[in-house]
């Protein structure tokens, strides 16, 4: 990616105990110490002699993140949001900044570094999944919604969803749903912006179902708004008895009346969804809407009851077991 740079090296992830903080610090110090092998009288970037140090020290960088994965590679990987070119000046030589001066407008000197007055999350990211301008949400927020949806679907599939009297019956084939930003997410953004100050119900695209949630305040962090909405929808299960009829739980009676959002969120007809958020400043609230590609209507079955994952193979899927099992995923 043009605007990003990376450093990567082996990291020790074995031994008891494995002190990941100590190991990471040791490695980053080693990479930083590349500078000891060159003369930086003129601090310029070189990807042959000081690649790692140069990326870490590049003055235009404002953000970075690191991770590691024992299963895949055993390497530490760090991404930086700026990419120096060979010959680029790493920084301007001179005295360090002070509290009163030395930093550009919009930043102040903190511990000898210029710190921006306000943190602005990047709108560029990896993987380049869907730009936030499409549905108003970042990749992290997409993942938050997807994780929470699948968390509650997994609870239901494996028999750990509490209903009014006990636990809901297990499900034979619940998909692990994916966030569809460029289709459902985009359409939901158009809808939520248009109808933010309107009274529900809101228009629903053909072939979809919809849930909405109103937070009676403004300036809500989008991630927190999604979390609050999804948790509230999931909590509707405790208002009803999810009793099976003829091998399935149906969308009727008290389920339709009191747990409609829960049913739309967890039905085995869903494979994808999208969400969007908008504020109504006139009424001082925040509106969250999510839409799903699993259509059903009154008196339709929500899901088939039985052994978790027992029907995954019928749909050419397999049972995921990395996070507790219960959901059907692609082979």
C-alpha cells in the first residue's frame, strides 16, 4: 500500500512464561539500533542500511500498530502510516522542541515529541475492505458489529441463549454472518441519513429485514452505538419463550411482538448484513439501523432446532470450532 510501511522480524513466542512485552521491547530496541551502524550527519532514509530505524524514526509518521501471530508466522509485524522513500529526510536536525515552541501549529511538545492536539483515526486501512465514506463506519466498526452478531448467533446455536424461562434450543445451521459494506451497508447509510428524524417504522429494501435502535443522546462513538444496539436486540430473547414447534422456532405470537429484532438478527436465513448510524440533532438522539439479507415474515420459521452444525454439510459448509463452535462457515 503506497502510504504505509512495515517492519517485520522473528519473535520468540515459546517458553514458560512468554513475556510478550519484554520480547517486543527487545526486538524494537534491536531494530532501532540499526542507527549505530551508519553516520546520520545528514539523516536520510535508506532501505538498505537503516530500513527499520528509518521507518520507526520518520518524522511525518503519526500512527502505527503492531501484532504477532504464533500460528501463522512467529513474526512481529508493525505497520506505520507513512512510507519514506530512499533519500527522504527523516527529520530536521536541530534542538529538541520545548513547551513553548518547536512544533507546528495544531501540536504541542510532550516529552520532546510534537503531539497532535486531536487524534484523527486514519480512513486508510488494511485490508482495503470498504472505505468509511461508503457507509460512514470504519473497518474496526465493521468488525465490531460482525463479531457481536456472530457472538450472539453462536450463543444461540450452542444452547447458551437465555430466554424467559430457561435456555433457547440449539440450532442446526446458523451461518457465521459477514458485514457487507458496499451493498447493504451503503444502502443502510442512505436510508439512515434520509430518515434520521422520522418516526419508525422505516422503509425496508426488498428482500431484507431491518432492526433499529434509538440512543437518546448525541455525539455517541459509533463503535459504542453499535455495541449498545446489538446488545439490546440480543436481550429481547429474555422477554419470550423460544419454544420449538415441529422442529423449528417460529416468528409468531410473543416472539413477533416482543423479540422481533432478536429474531431478525439471529435467523438462520441470514448470511450478511450492514449497518449505519446518524444523528437527529433536532430531537437530540442517535439512530442505529442494521439490515439483513435473510427475509422472513410472520409465522415463518426463524431457525431449525437440533444438534449444532448438524446441517452445515448440507449447504457445503463446515462447523467452525475456533471460537466455541456452533456456526457454519465456508470450507
